[in-house]
């Protein structure tokens, strides 16, 4: 009897405690109809990251006072090999540091303008509800700091940018980035997250013209971009800088577009987006091939990677990808799955091709390079670069060509027998049957729109590689052949 009584009491007590716990938990989960009413407790300093990395997810943390300290730095960098450019940056990178918040956070933003900078700047965050998105409160001179606060009312992925006049110039120089406002409870967990932002750049010299290149305002006004890139430079996401994942993982990309001018048709070659948070908002679309990312806009894309290989990220306005730099790589490692993909893999088709203009054999204007090679070593270096961009796809990495399609350049009797004929092939193109090393080829070689310097460099590289006869081709030799035509 006594025992029964005790256990009954215990049961009642347990029931009462568990009810209290449930109600407590429920009150923690309160959904606020009005985000401005979400209370903040405690403060923390925001973790900021340079692309392609993102800060730790907010998870289940409560809304807080979030201190963001960001420094503006004007600094020189390389937009592509051999081309220097002065970027204006939020936090020292293009795009600027990634800011990760949750809805209801009260952000205290400290914007610092480095003392060595030459210009005033400010920040307009699209996540801000208020005049100028913060721009009116944050105009800051070199060596100074401005502080302003805002509450994150709407979850989503938002662009921020400088809005100091001339606004277009500040944005064109790289002054943009992303701020993520996660919903209550955070975004669903995934395996890999990366930060990618497209931007268009305008330089005095044409794409690939070596040396220091200043910003070209007229080209920017005319919307004639020399470079369209992910994360600030042509090679920011290729080669050793590629992003990575393992087979079976889900990848989430936070993709923004700083513009200033161009809209991005964002696509990953060989993948289908399982989910797209359209325009970075609440609407989720599924099974998407290419998603539009407006200038000053963003999207979150997610996909599970099922097979290994290199997946190419592009702006599917495709000349931008292969000729202006909007090309990145995602390397996926793991087991093959032949049910999904048969496996015949051919690395090398999708490589940046650079600025070389190629035409079918006719005539046209060619601009001479302003920075010629100073010596044979430079000539070989420049020549190799041109080769990788212009000749590689057909003639291959070791000059071996492709059987029955494109003739070899390695130990080529055709090349070694007649340098003027080789020069002519490059500058005028080549059609009709030829015999190389005893085999017949009948394909079309396009006319390469290269300057005389560039033709000399690439042919010198070819003649000094793969067992050829080490001829050094000069600009004068190329000009002589041009004169004959
Ligand atoms: Cu600025």
C-alpha cells in the first residue's frame, strides 16, 4: 500500500516536472510574428570569413547583440596572371568578408577605413531596413571608424556594397560581399558550405594585357567588361584554389553577384541543383539547371554530389566563363558510381581559354601587345600561357594531338621542316589535307587573333618543347610572313 502510494506520488511528480519542461521548451521556441520584437540577450563578436569560406552556422542560438568589425582596405592584387589591379575591399578580400547572422540579431556595425586608404567609403547592406541600408550612417574617411546598429528583420541571403559616389566605381573595384540572415533555428545542416560571388571588371588594357591596369570608367558605363570573375580573380576557384567535397555529401553554395553591371546565369556543369533558395529568399525551387542571380542579388543553391570528378562552375553566358574568367572548379573525391555515370572521364576540355580571339580563316584587326617578352625565358613563359589558352584543346598538353583529328606538334616533321609555314598556319589558319609524321589530317585550324609578339612566343614555346628543333621565332620573322600575304 505504502509502496503504491510512493510510486503514485512519483508518477505525479514526474508528470508535473515533464509538463513544466515541455512548457519551458515551448516558450523557447516562440515564433515571433514581428521580428522586431525578438529579444536579444548577451553579445558576441561576429566571426568574419574571406571567400570561399563561411562562418559557423548559427544553429539554435538565440538572437544576440552581434558586433561586426570590418575594415576597408584599398590594396593591389592580381586579376589574372601578370595583370595587377587595385581592389577596394571590405576586410581585405573580394568579395568582402562573409557575415552570418540570425533573424532578430541586433547588429552593431563598426566600419573602419584603413589610414593608408585614399578615399572615403560607406556600406549599404541589403539586409538593413533603414535609409540607404546603412550608407547614410556609415560614410567614413581614411583613418576613421563609424558605428551604427540595425536589427535583422527578414531571413535571407543579402548583398552589401559600398555606396559612395561614384557608386559604380566603388562597386566595380570590388566593394561588395554577402550577409546571411538565418531563420530561427538556422538553415538545415549540410556537409559543405562555400561562398562565391561574381563580379565584372573594367580595365584600360584589354583582357590579358600584362602589367598594372587602372579602372576604365568609360568601359564600365558602356558595360563592356574585360573580366567577369568569381571571387575577384580569374583563378580564385581553379587549380589549387578549387573548392572540394566528397561523394555523398550535400554542398551548399551561397552565391552572390556584385555586378556592377552583369546578371549571372549561374550553372554547375555536371550537376543539377536539388534546391535553389530563389533570389536568396524563402521560395525554394527544386531540380534547377541554371539560376539567375541579378546584380545586387544572391541565391543559395544546394546539391548532393553523387560521383567523383571536377565540376565546373560557370556563368552560362559562356564567353564570360571561358574567355573572361567566370569559371570555378569543385573537385569531388570518392567512389565511382557507374549506375549514375559511366565513368569515361576526360579532364581538360573545360579550362579557361583566356582573351585569345579566334576566328575562322578570314581577315581582321589585331592589336599589338604592349609588354613584349624581355628574354627567351619570358618568351617561353608567355608562349606556354598562350599555348594553354589557345592551342591546348586540340594539340593537347604534351603536343601529342588527337589521333585522326588534330596533328601532333611533338617531334613534328611538318613544323620542323618549315618555320614560315608554321607561322602562316598560326596567323592565317589552315584548311585542307596535310601529312604529319606520316599520317594524314584534314581538319580546320582557326586563324589565331594573336599579335606578332604572341605568335612568336607561342611558336618559340612549341619549337622548344617535346623534342622539336629549338627554333627561336621573333616578331620580325612573323612580320615578314605577314608581309608576304
Ligand atoms: Cu567605397
